[in-house]
């Protein structure tokens, strides 16, 4: 589950710079003091045993401090920086319970801070880079570590009298409550075993996290976690020695400590590794910002983000009004394939865009936040564009529906006429015919009946014309070419045919094309001066192209103009286009093009 | 004469039946769709099947399709299509393949009992029958340029009768001309239109209709 990067919210509550500075100064002071102790009383310290040890110890403390300082610079990682500085302090304090120091205060503080090193280092590596543990499990592990340190440190210190521990020359323990060697030993052991078990658990957690991470996160926190796991493993081994178990030979303890120091240096270097990665991503972000400044074309933002975030199938989708599902920049609905994750990008709590990406891509949310902020304007533009296109699409669909409905109405009307009024008239005619048979005697009656029959025939004829004008049967049964051909018997304007399409188009398109010809060659056409009409239609690359030349047409006749406008609407509703050429010597030329499958 | 009638409108079916029976024609079956029509023709073997062009299920050209099926399966059975559509397209579709024993009349023709029975007789005789109204419209169709302008009025009349499928004998009776005169007219007309070489009456119908469609 990744958090939604909010474009407006700044990184959540960072500790102030003051805290970081304070911690740094503390680490600096403690470090200096520890160096002084090591120099003065090298005997009982680890660092004092040899030059390599000193160098390693010093490097470890120094690098923890440096890492802490470096992480404290950025607001987002400041919390982590603070933890690293604490770990540095704990590291340095590790040499303070040196039995040969002069000051009891120093000695006592050393006792208190005795078990603190490992937990604070574990804390710093589990909470890298944001300063928070990733899960409740990890948080609990950190807490248990500190608990163990508490037992080993302050609690057992209450009962530790150096004198009775075969150290008569040790300084006094200022915190001594009661001299109880047995209890001290027990508490010490408890603390140690707690620490050992805890260390094992943290190793598992750290390695587990590395294995489960997405590549981006693994690259970032992997070095820190693995170095930390190594450190804990070595520490665990030497702690078993101290707790009384003999898995590890006595001579190895020195090497274990050396190894631990080196591991700590590696941890700090791992933290610095993120600096390297960040530089690289910063360069990418800079490129991104520059490219965005060049107003990329539609869909270009998606390609850019896909490249920068290194997810080639990344999709940017927008939530627009009038659509339940998000659409891409071009206005078409975005399907979310299996295995991909949606992350909404928020501004002021409203979802502005949705990134569809591979799982784990947005683990490094810091970088993502920056990229997203840089892309803010691009996202706005594209979203606006997507909204507009979605609207246009809606309008198109609505127009097409209107035309389709009107076509359906016409067909229904024609059928109603055919099956209804026209049929009734034929039946009427039949009835009249039947009655005439029985009127063969009466001449007068026959005459009346004949007249009635004549009128009925005329009615049948007229109604047939009306029905044909509403919707011609040949168009439904034989298609556009046949219908235009048949039209020649029904119009007063002579129609000359050029090429006609052999390929069928959708009924809506054929209907529209037919009516272009029909509407322009009715009785009004002769009144407008049309002497003949030349019609040709062809089909190429999925488009039906129709040309009607009205020779002799007087332009700007109101009836003609209003019909042209109506036809243009009809053609337009099917995604087609119509143009009228009025200055041709032949007369008026109307050209219409419609995608065949509309 | 024995016929079957196919029309989805009951009133028309009944009315036509009555008219025909009054005129002495045997109506063997009355059906309402193409499937039953084909069954009836198969069973009863009428002389002519009278078919409404528009029937269920699609109400477009079922009748025409059924007529084609009957003509190929039972060549000795004539078909007479009745249609409210004044479309030479449908008429041509019917006679294109097999002009013999085929007819296309406007539905209202049923009220002229004489015309109906006459058409039936002609079909049984093997002729081709095209409704005069359809032919008239076809002949009168505005043309530019107009090749029919070369014909005299008389010739135009004869042309129309040829297109209706009438035999020379019928034409001579109709126009009160001698058969010889009729023959002369006809060869002149066909010459002017460039349609020589069609001796067969029925082929001649087709040639003229096709010419009139495309000129």
C-alpha cells in the first residue's frame, strides 16, 4: 500500500534544524571526550588496543556522525539524520565505561549507555531513510531493542558496584542503589539474551525487507540494511561470548569488534549512497522540468514520466466529469491491467490524476513527490485536455444518436404507412372492385363506382409517393447504390450517374448519403433552376465520398440553403464533412465524406 | 386455373381470394409467410403463386426471395409478385434470372379483377408480366440526354407495351394495328435504341427494361 503523494502537503512534521544542530554538537562533544578517554586510558578500550582498531572505531563514529549530518540537511530525511546522530553518540559513549577513567560521572554515564549502541544502530537502519519504521513489527523490534538496552544499562547499573566485581581501582558507580552482584549478573544476562534474540529477529527483518523490496527501494536502502544485518550478526556472536556461551573463542572477540566497526562504517557509507542516487535523479528531474517547459504534445507527459520513473508501461489517467472511469489524455477510457497499481495524485484533497504503474514503483516517494510537483502544470494541462475531449466525445455520441433516432423514426413511419394507410386504401380499392362486380346491371351506379375507384387510385398513388419520400424500401433491401439508381424514376430532375460504390457501409451512413441526393433533387430543385444532377460516389480507405453536381442551380436560394445546412448537420453527426462549392461554372457542387463504419 | 396466395394481411388475402373465386379461379391455399408458401407450393403444385413482396420476418423482400426459390425448385409454377412498391428495381430482380412465367404487379391491381386474371393467364402461358404503371414511370423518367426523344409517340406506346411483356399479337390487338405493322414498328424501335437481335419475347422485355433503367 503506497501513500498518495499529495502535491500540496509539505513533508510531514520534520524535526527542526535546531534539534539536528543540537544533536550534532552533542555527538561532536561526546566524540571528542571519547577520543580523549581512548588516548588517556587505552588499556580497557577497544579502540586503544591497536592502530587498526582505533582507526576503525574512529571511522565508525565519524561516519555515523557524518551520515547523521548529511541526512539532517533535507527536511524529509532529517528524522533519520537525528537517529543516526543518536547512534553516533551511543557509539562514542560505548568507551565511557572504561574502568580506568578518572571521573565517576563519566564512568556512570558509560554504564547507563552500555547496551545502547546496537539498538540505536538497529533503529537507524530500520528507519532509514525517512526516520520511521516501516511497519508495526519493525517498530516493535526497535522498542524491544531499547528495552533490552534499558535493562542492561540503567536497571542493572543500579546494582553494580565495581569494587565487588574485582575492580577495586574502578571509579564509583554514582547510581549504585544496592550492591547486589547476583542480581546484577542476572539482569545483565537477561539483557544480553534479550539482545541476542532481538538481534537475530532484526537481522531477519532487515534481510526480509531487502528481499521483498522493489528494485528502486532495494537500491536505496539495501546497502544500509545489509551492512546493518552484518553488524548485528557480528554483535550477536560476541554477545553470546559475554553471556557465557562458548560458541566463539575468546580470541575472536577482538576481530568481531573490529568487524562491527567496519560494518558500521559500511552502514554510514550506505546512507551516503543515497546521495549518489539522489544526484542522478535530480539530474533526471532537471531534465524533466526542462522538457515540460517545452509543452509536450498530448500523451507526451506520460512518456516522459514513464521514462523518468523507469516504468515503460506507466499510464497517466485523469478523472473527468461525465465519465465513471478515468481516461487518458486523449479522452479514451483507461483499463487497468492485472498486476498494476493505481496511485492517485492529490491536490487539496481532490484527485487530479491517477498513475497506473508497476507495484513498488512509488516506494521512493521522496523522488516521486518531486517529479510530480515538477509535472504539476503538465498534469493540469493534460487533464484539461482530457476533459475537453471527453466532452467532445459525448457531444459526438449525442449527435449520432439523434440522427440514428431520426432514421429509425423514418423507417418506422414508412412501415406504418405501408402496413397501415396504404394497405387500407388497397383494401378499399378491392372492396370497391368487388362491389362493381355486383353493379354490372346499373350503368349509373357503375359510373359512380368507377369514379370512386379512380379517386381511390389517386390516393394510393399520392400516399405511395409520401411513403417513398419518408424512406425508400430499396435503400433498406438493396443498399445505397441501388437506391440512388432507383431514385431516378422518382425525381423530376434528370440524374446522371457516375461511379457508385460496390462496398456497403453502415445503414446510418448509407441513409445519410442517400438523403443528400434525395433532398437535393426534389421538385424544389427544378424551381431553383437545376437542369440535371450528376451523382457519383466512391469508397476508399474506409471513407464514403459522394459528389452531387446540381447543374444550373441558382445559388443562395433559401430552400436550397436550408436543405444544405440540414444535410451538413446530418453528415457531421456521423463524423463526416460536407462542403459546398458555389462558384463552379456547372452550378453547385456538394461534396460529402463520411467514414463508412460510423 | 389453380393458385396459392401468400400475403401477411388477412383482409387482402380473403378479399383477393373472393375476387378470384368469383372469376372461376381455384385458390388452393392462403398463407401468411414465405415458409408456409414454399410448403404449399410443394404440396399443392399450383399453376401460379401470388406473392406479396413484403412479409415476416424482416418485412423487406421475403416475397422476392421466395419467388426465386420457387422458380428454381418448380420451374413449371409461375410467380406473380404483388407489391405496393413502385420500384423497377424489384421488378428487374424478379425477371432478370428467369423472365418466363414471372410477373410483377402493383397491389392495387387486384381490384381490377380483369387485369389480375389476365396477368395470371399470361403467366401460365409462359409470358412475363410487368405492371403498366411501373413501365410508364420508367419510360417517362427524365433523362439528359434523352435517347427516347427520337421515338415517335406511337413508337413510345409500343415500347411501353413491350416493356410490359406483351406479345406482338397482344400489341396489335391493343393498338388496332396489323401484326405486320407491329413487327415493323418493333424492329424500328429496337434499331433506334440499339437493341437488335432479341427475338424471344421474354428476353426482349428484359432488354428493354434494362435499357430504360440505364439510359
